[in-house]
């Protein structure tokens, strides 16, 4: 039997999402021990989560199903974010919320200012929505007029924007978000990096029922592997999201782990402060190379323009030296690499590796 006859007709056109590989796999490929790898390719918090998170997870009742209404978690997130629990929906990472919003709206098209986080177009295609890319300006600033034109022309019901943007690092102003909210579309503002800089759009939700803000514990809280994210919206929209989500989307471990991170946020924000300071130090060190041009960033990574060398070969050369960074195989980022901010010792290893590239 030809199993492909049973699959959706567009299966071959769906591009695969290229995820980062597990550490052990990378270490084996490169031929260095895991502890020698400097992982600056996925914007993780290399300080890791506070001990209290691990203690909470160790004590969790894993034989019991999680709470589908997420009562305790939504309450904790709400007080952390300064909203009411009815405005919060938690998910298996922010990615789950993106998917829930697509399934709630079933749009024919979605508008994405690019360069952007790849998950929007990946999940849109799976939901049979056409991703319409609207290029950002020369300094990667949002082109609001072009977004408006794209929405009006296509009738797209959803716009995905990121602030601070991944991979460019620049945030949106409140005024820009307000302009977007005037469009006849659901405006999804992804604030995956808001704890590192930029101005949140959350206060605008009260006046704009078509605004949803996405956040995650993956970046600031060092919990990328636990998979917890959340959306903040009007109670009406949040109710509909709750109604169609997978009832048990947030595991018991993720639920208690995320709440422990909130409870111990003082400790977590200590690492966020270190990362923000380190981002500035790393940018200065990078700018000292005459072939690197780091862009300003409000996130926990820096987009760097590479001059007179191939960005891909810089990525490959660093990789051989055990330093992992992100390279993008797309025309609008042809000469760029993205480097996450780690601890001071990670920056030092990066700079050392860059110097040794120069001697090749
Ligand atoms: C990393 C990232 C996310 C991922 O969130 P998860 O909670 O890990 O699913 C979402 N949006 C952007 C822009 C990101 O860079």
C-alpha cells in the first residue's frame, strides 16, 4: 500500500523546520567533549534555571494529569505580568500559542515582517495559511505602511511581529504596535525576549481587542527544554484560546517548574542582568574586529554583519573550534551571523576562536 496516498496533498511542499541539534550529537559531529562546546546558537540562558525549579519538578505528582484550566499557573503568570488570570493562556512553549492562534483563526494568509523567527511561516504552512513576507527596512526597522498594504491587499487575518525582533534584535515602539492594531487583523506581538529589553505592548491590550502578546520561559528563565510559554490577550480571546487548546498542553513538570521560576524570579533576573551587561561587552569586543559589525540589540543575542568574508565560513570555522553560532541561508541575511550572549567565559572563548580564524 502506498501510504502517501493517505497523506495531505501538500506534504511535499511543506518545508521542514531546521531545529538546533542536541548537544551530544553536535559534540560527536565536531569531535569535542560536550563541556567544551560554547553554545551561542539558540538564545538560551546558559546560567540555567535556579535550583528551586529542579526541586519543584522533583517533587511534582507526575502520575496525575495536569490541570487543563491551568488555574495556579495562570494566576502566577498573571501576577508576574501585571494582568488578570482570565487574560492568560499557557502552552507548550510560545510555539504552541502560535499554533493555537492559527487554529483559532484558520487564516488563508498571514503577514510576517522579515527577517523573522522561522516558526511563524512553518506553522502557518502546516495550517494551510500562506505566509506573506514583508521585508523590513535597511536597518531592519518595521515598514508599517508595507505591512498595512500587505494586509489590505491579501485580506490576511493575522500579523506576526516580534519585539525585540529575532534575529535583528531591535524592538518595536508602542506607537508602531498601535499603528498595527488599527489594521483589520489579529496582531500577534511576540515578546520572547522582552525581559532583556524593549517596551512591552501589554498595556495596549485594554484598548485593542485584536492584540495578543506572546511570552516564554525559554529565554529569560533558562527553561527552553521544559517548554512553557504564554499568551496575554483580552479575556474574551483568551477564553476562546483556552477552549481549543489541547487540554493537557502544559505538563505537570512544566507547570510547577514555571511557577518556581516566577517565585524565584529575583535569582533569575540576576542572570538576566548579567546577560544584558555581557551583551554590551561582547558587542564591544566584536566591534574591535574590522570585519565584524555588531548591530544594537535589546535581546540576549547580537546580529553581526560580516564584511569581506563569508558568513557561512565564519560559522563553520567557529564550529570547528567548538563555538556554535547561527547562520542564515537566506538572501536578506546573507552577510550576517547571530550570536547569543552567554557568560563572560563564553564570550572569551568566542573572541579567542574569532582571532584564531584570522590566522588561517
Ligand atoms: C525562541 C523564540 C520563541 C520560542 O518560544 P518557545 O517558548 O521556546 O516555544 C518564540 N518566539 C521567538 C521570536 C523566539 O525567538
